[in-house]
C-alpha cells in the first residue's frame, strides 16, 4: 500500500530545503578575507616552484575572530586548517581549462596539535602566513604552456586532528566558530616551455618478457631547444613510468651538447636495463628532471611497446 504525505508537510519540507539552499554564509566567512601573494617567479617552467604567501584580514569593524595558522599536515587535510589549490590555464590558442591535480603522497607523521596555532584577529587586523604553506606545483600539474590563474582555498571545520578524525573537546573560544571556507582572489603567472623532452622507440628495439634489454638500444631520448635563445642543458636525472608494468632501471645519464642553439637537439644517452615481467603491450613515458639546478621537470609523450614471449630454451638429447 502506497502512503502519501499530507500536502502541508510536503510544502514544509520544500520550504525548509529552499531555506537551506539560500542560507547565508556564517559571519566569520563574510568578515575574513584570504589573500595570496606570489613570491616565486612570474614565469616558471614545468616542475619549478610555485610559491605563495597567505594573509587573512578581518574586515569586521567590531567583531574579533580566531583563525588557525597552517601546520604540518594542513596540505593533506589531516589537521586544521586544510589548504588546497585550484587553477585555470589559458593556453596559447586562447582556450581555457582547469589545471589537473597531481597525485600526492607523504609520510604519516604530522602535527595534530593545531590548537597551539590559534591566532586572534582583531577588527581591521591582518595576519600573514609564511610557514607550512605548500608549493602549488606539488599539487597541480603545471605542464602545459600558458597563463595561469591560481587560487588558494583555506577551510576550517574544527574536527580535523588525527588524519581527519574528530578531535577531543576543545577548551577555547574558537569552539564557537562554525565551519567555513575562504578562497583567495587569483594570483597570476605564466608557464613557459623552452625545452622539450623528445622520446621514441628505436627501429630495432626488441623486448622479451623476463629478458634484460639495454636502454641505449631501446629508446632515443633528447632535449630540444624550442626557444629563440641559447639554452644551457645538463644531464639531469631520467626515469620512466610504465602503466601496469615494471619500469626500466636507469643507472646513468649523459648529455651531448651543454649549450643548445634555437631549434637544436641534444641526445640523452642512457645506461641501464629493462626486464618486463610478462608479454603484451605496455605504455611507457620518460621523465627528465633538472630542478636541482633550477631547471625544469619534463615528461615525454606516451610510447607503446610490444613485449614478446620469452624465447624457448633448446636442449640437446
């Protein structure tokens, strides 16, 4: 038997839902303004640091508020406050797109005692945060060239403590603060790509499951100067990522030319081996990293490799 609710109850539920949708933000969210200031270069290459300094201003004329300074674990959402990033990219062709997030991993140690980092902000006062503000390039993939608008998100809900679990009862006036989120106005910078990592399989490349193959016989890697000026390049470090397979082992990298003219390419010679575990098709891509010397971190296009069956062993009777 189907039961229906009285009309007045349906009307009450609908009006309640509408009120929730139109509920104004808490006063603390209206009073506090999050600002981000870019402290790294206005032009960066992929992998180079994107660093911001944060500040929160209490725009209220009569109400003081409490905020929490970022700490170890804020970037992972394990403690108050949670810091995160979002960004849009305007490509050279004018198209705009969201910048993709990167996978992020870290050790399990963090500082859960965020109560020690509570700060009181008087009306009209500004507090600045420089410590424990993560690098945006660790969380967003600034790989494509173009103009970037980066926003920082600061959220507080009073419950983050032990990796997101509820904390104990907080004996501080901040316990009356409701959850809120602040979003900064965008900071702008540009991603440039003067260097390109080219990678392709050599024509005679052959791979068999369980058999080691020399990387120098498999891959043709190189750096190409796509800019209009001379560039200095270094061997850097090279590694490979394989989808659903064992990655090649790179032992040493050697670069040809130290200075590249516009349009010039220099080879990256690799020492190392690759021993795929099973036959089939594998997707692999190369990475080049010179960020330790202030250079870029680049990745190649995906390559598809065919791994053959292991050669049969012949015995004599």
